[in-house]
């Protein structure tokens, strides 16, 4: 069943625009700053509106409603004590996820067949990894430093590669069925994605990759969970406690929990070593000092937490922060427990969408969507998740793209090999 216009020429133009939108949106964070990427997403969304009108009203919009509630809650505050710059920054963080999910949905909905998302996402992940590796080599040679010393300097997110790996595993029988060349390209994509992820030196995205690999292997569903524990657990432990694992990551996974756990420190050495936990503690302290209404609805966009000391960043001394590595703390301070509830409802509706995909016999899409949801909840703890400035943009694009089959009620079963469970 076609998802586009009945005119062949219109279909061709729609597919071209959709593919262009997807690749531009995925690759933009590699070459543009975060604010410029937002302008790109808005332009792509406007192009989709001009081409196809408002789409996704029955599928995407119900999922986005809880995120809109969060954005509206943030506007409830005392503006007499607000700094406009900080308010605008939070407004941007709250509204950007809605725009990105719409762009992902719009780009893939212009496709004439559902499997296009799988092939396009794998290809874009491989290209993303290839560009990153080229940048890594160039900067390593010109700067005279080892590649791992450039981790989190060239690019802050690696979800496109993780998604490519998960999709390559979960859809290998569908992708390979097209041609021998497609099988070779899938293998090449896996090699590029793995190399880019390992050389990134990012613990966050290595863990996200593990989640997507489990999803791609079908191990996140009930019948495969014990296999994931029995096989994945020892393999992960072996990797973490080998010299390679310790060399690859400047800080081992064994200190990650201490680094992230909210706690108050008095020594600068402890604060620097465990900054994420320290800032989370300060954010929770600021939340606890609010009134009963503020605890329920938050202190609004622009709210800041005093960090108890002065720090210099970019030549400017500051003693307050309004953005946290822990996205749940950000939500709690700005929108209260009602905002946290709305975020949970958003996740629940995404899970419901995965169930609908499964009911429509779109098992691979359902598995990958579950992996994306788990990755989103995990990254909310370590890099502020969907409220990060740029690193999770590709994750939000994928969420939107994976919901497209539900637009036709999951009824568009194409002539292709049976999708294995």
C-alpha cells in the first residue's frame, strides 16, 4: 500500500524530498552548531508542511501531546525574577523534540514503501560514522594527538551508528533479500558503525549500542530476555574488566555510578571527578526548596540551581546552572512532578505504539522502537536525553520515522519475505 500520492511523478518527488530531509537532519549535527541544527529542522518541517500539509494527526500528534504539556508547564513561573536568556534556552530545549520527531515522521512518511526507513537509516548511520572517522583522522594527524583524546570533541552523539547496527541485525533477511550488493553494503555499514563507536571512546554511546544490539537481536522481548542475560552479561563483564576496556575509556564503568549519583562534595577534586552527581544534587536541593505549588508544577523555564561555588567557563564566572546532565532533574526543577508524570506518559504512549506495530505483525519495527525507547530513558540520566542540545537528535528522528507504518493502521504489508520473530 502506498503512503504517498497516487501520481507516480508526485511519488518520486515525495520520495526524493523525504530522503533529502532525512539525510540532512541526520548529518547536520556533524557540521553545524546546535542552534543552527534547530533552524535546519524547522526549515525541513516547513518544507514538509508545504509539500504534504499537516501529517501524523492520528499517529504522531497523540504521542507528542505529553511533550507539549511539559512545554506549557514551563511557562508557569514568576517572570519578575526570570532572566530572559535562560527562559528562551529552556523553551528551545522543550520544543525542539516536538519539531525533530515531526521531521522524522514527515521524511519517512513520504516513502512509497515501509522498508525504505530501514535501508535509509542504515545508510545514514554508515555515512555518519564514515564522516566522523574522516574528521577523527584529520584532526588526529593535524593536532598530533591520539584519536581517543578527541572523544566528545568532534561530535557529541553517536546514535546514528547504534541505530544502524540494530537495524542491520534485526532486518538482515529483508535487506539481504534485495541483492548480494545490499548484503555487502550491510556488512560494510556494520564495520563502519562499530569502528566509529569504539574510537569515540564514549561510554554512553557504547551502552546505547548494546541496547540497540539487544533490540536488533530480538532479545528485548520476553522469549529472548534470558538469552540476553546469560550471554550478554558475561560478555559485557569480560569486556569491561579487560585491559582493552580500561584503555578504551578514560574512566572505567566501575566509577560511572559514583559519578552519576547525586551527592554533595566539599573538595574541588571530588566535585570535578563527580560533577554530574554534584550538579544533580544541587538541582534536587533547589527543587526541594520550592513551595508546594512549585514542587507540583515546577519553578518554570529559566529556573536555576545554585552550585555553591563560582566556576569559570569561557571567561565568565557563574554560580548557578539551569541545565543538568540528568534530564529527570531538569524536568523536576522546571516542571515539577507533573512534568515527570507527563514524560512518563510520553514513554508509555511510545510503548503503546510499539505494541501496535507488533499487533500489525511489524515485529522488527516494534523491537527497534523498544530499543530506542530504552535508550532514551537511559540517556536521560547521563546526557539529559531528549533535552540535550544536540546528541539525541537522531534518536528523536528515529522515533518519528518508526511510527510511520501506524499511519495506515499497520495494514500496508508489502510483497517481501516473512518478517521473522
